[in-house]
């Protein structure tokens, strides 16, 4: 069940077709009227409308709003060294009854309309309309640091791990108390998704040059000996002569040869006198014949 939840959550995450897209997660300890298989590619306006419709009924009295700028779907599903494993574990918890998730949320010009203030104001207004007292309502907000705009998750693993630790502690504490709804989304704009600008000469471009300084790559030139040997690999490098099957065959062969040697040694050790096969010619032999 948990595997199917996570697979459905990030089905489009592995493709990662949109560099300016981000995931959206909404899960609650209360049942939510969510459609069975929501589209995993939606605009931010559509996601915001669907999320507000789910929150309009004020399903719980505690809310945790988490804003993670520059988060991608690939940050949540793989590989283990880079993923937000604590957030995924909380999403698959048995305490969670309702889930609404979209792996690819795209927005016009990279500017999203998902904000902490908008969600907080909508929740407070909806719960007030449902008769929930302000003292009984709890809305917590976590604005995480922006993830670095790196091409691979390995370059973002440290920052993602620190942020996942913060979110994991908050979500685990909230789920332990029960009656909570968690909203996880990205507030990043065009700059947060790693879109770089051209570098021009000038004092105002110094910070950009420093941030986007090229990495120096050292190319190792192979020697004449390594080049010659790399063209013609050795016989024992190219072929495998000692396989597990050959090893087992040799073991069985030596065992059988040991048995044969013992048998031949036993037969060869027999000693029979030569006279045992001579015919008796004396008086005793004649009495036997009578």
C-alpha cells in the first residue's frame, strides 16, 4: 500500500521533463475528498484551487505549512542519498488518511502563486466560517532555506538533508499529536529554479561571476606505456579462466582421485603366497579325491 502511494505520488518525477516544476504535497490525518488519480502535471493555479477546496472544510484544527524554494520532484524520490526520506516516510504513515499530491506543478514564467500567507489566511477564514475558535486553531509555518541551483541531486544532498531533518521533526511531532494537515510546496520563482543569466563585464556582475565561476578540469594525458598497454589488454584481463564452475569441478576431481587412490592402494596391498595356487600331489590330496 505504501509503495503504491509513493509510486503514484512521483510517477512523473523520474522523467523530470520540466526544469521549472516543483512537487506539491497535502496530507492529513482526516479523510479528504480527493479524486482517485489526479493528474501529475498541473498548473500552480489549478493546484491552488484544488488545495483551497480541500482546506475549505477545515478538516483539522492543526496545520503545518512548509515552503521549500527550488525543490524538484527528483529531490523526493531518488536516490537514497539525496531524497527527502523523512518526508516520504511521514507521507506513507498509517496515521495519514487523506493525500493530495502532484509531482509536476508548473507556473507561468516560473512565478508561482503558492505562498504561506495565502494558505494561512485561507485556512483561518475557512475554519472561522465553520465555527472553529481562533484559540483552538493552530497554523504553523516553516520557510526553509532555498536549495542550491545544482544540476544533480548529489550537489544538493547536504542542503536537502538539513531541510528534511527540520521538516521531519516538525511533521513527526504533528502526526504524534494527531488532527493535523500538512502542506508542502515550493515558493521559488524563476531565479530559484536554477536559471542562470549571461555574465557581462562590469562591477555589478561580480557577485554573479563569483557564484557561477567555472570549475577547472584537469585532464590527465596518458603515457606511452599506458597507451600501448590499453590497446592490447593482457590475456588474463580479457578472458576469465578460473570460474566458480571450474573451481567446483576441480574440487570434485580431486575428491574422486583421492578415493581412486585409496582403492588402488588397498588392492595393491593384498599379499597372497605363490603356493596357494599350486595343485596338491601328496597322499592327502589322494584321500580327498577318494
